[in-house]
């Protein structure tokens, strides 16, 4: 009996073991990132056991000995972990979402902060949006993507865009500060957009005050990509495409031009016939289809204690204007290593670039020459020295051959730049860290130009070769030492504090040399030529303190202070103090908000000051130039004169910034939004003030801290994100306004008038007046065309005997009512800064397809179109707009015979070409900035070799909706030249095909 019982027990144990073994199985699958790219090195763990595995190079894994009741956790650095109950599954494919912590982490001054604890105004653009558009300068990626940020990109390859944060804040330099991995820089020209992880725009005093003297115009903080934990990943991205300019001004053909010249009293019929009466469209000759190429290779990896990323890029871009282009070779290495409590690291970037820019001739832009040139003149003439044809006296005009200007000889700039830092950080005790960092921003530019001897007409030529060399170097070394402390007390009181001391040393210099070669065109080197060399040195020292405090993540307080000293100021006011205070309330975390649907609702406000020393060096001291000659006892001797008066009281420009904002999110932040209002008042702005001539000073003005400017506006950002299901999409809209006003100028000075000095007629067209916007356009107001002499006499009641203005001339409004048209009738004829700017970004994905559409624009800006000034001026013979064919014509009775004419008579009164609203146009526009369609290959035989393979097609600037008649409504300029289109290089349309591969 006992034997039977023993056999029964053994049988039951065997059966039980077989059942358990039958339930144990192997789970296989693939782990991918949010965009479906396989993740190598992802961790897979069975909860409560030591059973684990990791994904291979292609994201595949196999986990043995798993039961149906087990729970498996999938994790990867930077992504949200996911836990799955096994059940009856044997294949489990996982797509890990972005980490909430990563999404909510915002880069701020000297660190980062969770988004729900931020009390200042910050806009962030991530890497996906940055590389969505093929750009050479990363600043361009901010256009339309960050509320309150204005970006005006030029069409010339390699040119730096103009960036404004919340409009103008000073009469001087308005460029923001750039901080790349903790290294301050003047721009992002040497940085590949593919290397950028994110860009944070710091806009109010709370976020910028820690940068003190350099943060007056806002700060753009750039974080570059770093290595991540896991197996090494090799990425290769490339695109190629073309760009072109399709818009043209309508100008006269040869037949029309010869007739027009005859009506102006110039007979060129025989001259045109000698060239076969051909019509050359010089605009078509200077514009071309330019090839664009970019190749980017990167490798990254990481462990628990180290990370590294290396990248290299080759960018080549032929411009849409002949013989313009840009090449850049850039390299970057980011490394970090933890050894116990010590972390060592470095972030270093090196770039080499070459730029062929647009050239000018006799003070005119290339486009101005192209639209003015006689259309019958050919481009080339082998009988002329140099091989080109240009104007002669017989042509009655002097617009040069733009193809010769751009192609004959060469002109280029080469730049080497190094930007990087090395740092060490040691955790003294938990939460308390000491960090020491040395940063370098170095650049060296060498410019070369050479024009051989030529003679393409009696007006243009030279019997010798000209050689020019120019150089510029800049070196900034910054030493930082900081002590930071982060702790939580009683699970409620969160404290984050930092103390920092910073020393900034800058040295820069310029050199210019030129010469001629009267013997040969084969030698392009200078020989004992005179040169001018200048050097500058600036030193700064800053002390910084900041504390961020919050209670239970609900009630927020941020206080910071900075004391800066700068060598740019006189001994009496060398130091400046700056502060900020910000508060916030996370309303959504209150108990009474638990069932409202608000995942985010935060009210915040800040006030604080920043400073500005971004102007010329040594302005506080007197200058003593010695290159003047005096006659003493009948002999000419070299003397010294007082060139500039000293001002030892010169001090910091300062800005008081006030900001209030509301952040909201609904349904787990599916809907998000931010509303901001800001009001900034800048005072002690440096302004050139006239000094009495009786002082005998060569330079009759000096800088003083006297002007003041107020800038205010609203910003709105709205977002919708649907990340669930096979079809996902998102929409983000931003909107910003900025209104500026001059509050004060120099004592006794009510207005200042200036303009574009090189262009005749435009030297006095921009104005500053207390109570008005900065740099508004100043001119006469048109009121139609004088139809007969009676209309002329009705206006010129004070000056009835004048004979300059006749029927067919432009009638201007007599604004001061004195019976005459003079400069006293000028008024505000246009504000070049828009009423508001906006951007709309739409993204969608379905299975393997992805789509992006980006639209940007502005409303309310005015542009002075100097090309219309040239094409419709009719003051002398040049090629002109076809519109002049319908100009006013005077009949035999002395009155206008075509009363519907909107253009005046040719060779009319000088007032016809006075600065007026005749040339001012609406600069509003909406532009389809980018549209992209991509396809990612998955589930193919290539999966064995690559972890990601994506092809895409993209188009930029494809459509622009605007009433502006010029070639491009995006006009740069922030001072007296703002809003004036002198024939700038327009932004081209481009189409590209791209490839992204990861191994």
C-alpha cells in the first residue's frame, strides 16, 4: 500500500513539472523608438526576477523562460518604460514613447528645469523641427516656430539671418546672445543643424537676467546631441536638390527701350541696330539654378558612466545668383565620463567654410545693374579687354554689365571657427556640485578679391588689376566656476540654487590691404602694399546668484541677481547690477482642479533687468589721431588732433522687463497653449550726441546715455497632438506682436533723420521721433497727378511763380498748409516692422509615411521698394518698368491727355523722385516655407543591414502670397536701413531629395 502511495506522489510531481514546463516559453520581438526606428541596447526584464535580455543592433530580442502571468518591462534611456503582461503572446513588438521627463525638461540659463516649474517666457524648438528644412544656418529654423521671434533670412548662401526677439529694444545692436552647450557665441554659422538637439529662446528678464550684460536682446540656448546609453549607432543623412529664383521685374525690351529713349531726347536707334536689336534680359543672366548638397555622418554610443558622439558634415550650395555659393566642412565631438563622483567632459566643434558672395559695382547692387542695363547690349564681346560688353557714352547711361561684375576675377571669404568647452563637475555631497568650465569661441576670416584689367565700354574699365585682402579674427575665452545645490525638504519644499563667477576675455582685430598690378593679370598677390590694422580687447567679470523654490510643485518662486563689470565703460560706471524676480502658480495641481480636464494650468509673472554693452570699444576715452598735417613756419608737419571727446560717465544700457504668462493643457496635454504679455522699457541707451564745434573736436559727436525705448506685445502659442493609432498628427500655431516707441532722445533733440547713405535720394528717409516707432519712413504723401496748370496753382499759392512743377507731375499733400511743397510737409509714411508675425506647423504620419507642412508670415509691415524708385523714376535714361509706357503725357493744350495715368511725366519735376509713399508698399506675406513627404522602409530584406531607412522629398519657399511687387517681401535691417529694399538677394525656391540611414 505504501509503495502505491509513493508511486502516486511521484506521478503527480512529474505531471506538475510537465505542466509548469509547458507554461514556460520564449518571447521574441522588436523594440523601436517613437518614430519606429529599432533601438539597439534596450533593456527587457521580467519583473521580480533576474530574467533579462537586451536588444541587438537591429532592435531584436529573445527572452526565454517566461510564463503567461509574468510582466515584462521594456526600457531605454530617454524614453518612457513600458510594462506588458505576457498572456498567450509569444511575439511582443514594443514602440517606446518619448519620456515625459524629456518632454517636460526645458533648458534655461546654466541648467535645465521641468516645464511645470518654469516661471519665465521660453520657447523651444526640437531637433525634428530644426532639420525639417534644409538650411545652412540653424537660426533660420526658428522662423515661424517660436512666438515673438522674428527671423529674416537672406537668399545669399552662407549669409547670417537677422534675428530679433520681441522686436527692437535699443537704437544700437539688437542681435541676441547665443549659448551653445554653455559657450557664448555671436551666431550659429559654424554649427551644423544636424548636430542640434534643441534650441530654447529665453525672452523675459526671469530667464535672461543670469546672462546679465549679454542678454539685453534675449538669449538662444542651443543644446547639441550627445551619446546615449546602448550599442553604438551610425547615422548617415544626405540630401541633394536645386534652388532657383523665378520672379522677375517687368522691364522694357529693346524696341520699347529705344522708343522710350527717343521720348527722353536720346537717340540710340543706330546703336541698338548695331547689336542686331536683340533683347538681353539681364535678370535671366544673373539668376541661375543652383545645386545643393549635404552629407552628414555621425556615430554615438554610451554606457552607464560615459557617452560620446562624433559627427562630420560636408555642405555645398551653389547660389541662385551666378558665381555665389557656400561650402562648409564641420566636425563635432561631444564626450563625457563619470568616475565616481567626478564627471569630466568636452564639447568641441570645428568648421571650415568658404563663401562667394554677391558683388557690387559703383555702389549699386547686382540687381540694380540688371534692371537698369540697356537691353540691346550683349553680355560678351571678345574684342574688348576682359571679354565683356558694357555701356559707353553713346548709350546715354552707365548701368554696368552685372555678369562681368560677378564673374570677372574672384571674390571669396574663408573662415575657420572653433567653438567648444571642457569641464569638470564634482558632487561634494548629495545635491551639492562644484563645476569648473573653460570655453573658447575662436574664428579667423580671410577675404580675397581680384579683378583683372578690363575695358567693356567708355564708362567702365581699368587698365590695371586690383587686389584686395582683408582679415578679421576673434577670440573669446570664458572661465566659469559654479556651485549648485538641489534638495527637497519634507517632500514639499524643493530648492535649486546656484552661485557662479564668470570671467570673459575677448580679443579681436581687423586688417585691410589693397594694391594694383599695372603689368600683368597673371599675378594676384600684393607687393609692399599699404595696410590698415586695428585691434581691440574687452574684459568682463560677472558674479551670479539664483535660487528657484517651489512648494509641493504648486507655488513657484525664482530670484536671481548678477553683477557685471565691463571694460567698455568709463571708470565711473564700469559695474552694473541686474536682477529678476518671478512667481508662478500651478493651478492645475490644486485639489479643486482634479476633475476639470486641465492637465496643465499655470499662471506666472516676472520682472527684472538686463544690461547691454554691445557697442564699439573705447568710446569712454578721448582719441588722438595723428595723421593730420599742419603748416608750421612754412613747413608741412604731422600733427595730432583731438578726435573724440572723453566721457568717463559712460555706463550700461539697461532694460526693465515685465512679463505675465498663462500656460494651459487639456486632456493630458493633447491640447496645449501659452499666452504672454510683455512690456520692456530700455533706458540709458547710448546715443551719438552732437558737441559744440567750438570745442575743436574732429568728431563732432560723442556717445552718451540719454535715449529710452519702450517695447510691448502679445504672444500666443496653440498646439494639438494626437499620437495614438496608426494615423497620428499634430498642429502648432504661434502668433506674436511687438510695438516699439521712442520715449526719449538727447536733451533738446526731438528727432533724428538718417537713411541709406550710399544711395542717392535715400540718405534722409528714416526718422526717430519721441512718441513714434523706431526708424519709421519719413517722406511726402502723394495725392495723384496734376492734370492741368490750375491744379498746380491751387497748391503752390505761396510760390505761384515756380516753374519746376507742371501738369503731369506728382501732386503732394501740403500737410502744413503753407501753400508750398517743401521738406516740412514730410511725415510718417510707413512702419517697416509688422503688426504681427505667425507660423503654422502641421505634421502627420500614417504607417510608413510622414508629412510636414510649415507656413510662416507677417502682417502690416511696409517696404520702401528702391527698385521701383529706379524703374519708375524717369530722371534720366535707364531701362525701366513697362509701367512707364502708361506714364502721364502732356497734350498740346498743356494738360495731361491720359487722366487715368498713375505715373508722372518723364524728366519731370525733381520732387517726383522725392522720398514719398509712392514707393512704399505693403510687405505683408504668407509663405509656404516647407512641405515634406517621407517614407520609412520597414519589414524588408534591408532590415538585416540597417535599423532605419527613410527617403523624402521636400520643397521650400514654393508659394508666397503677397501684394509686394519686389522679388522678396522679407527685408532685413534693424536701424536706419530697416525696411528698405535696395535690390537684395531674394530667397530662392528649392526642391530636394533626401536619404536617412541608421546602422
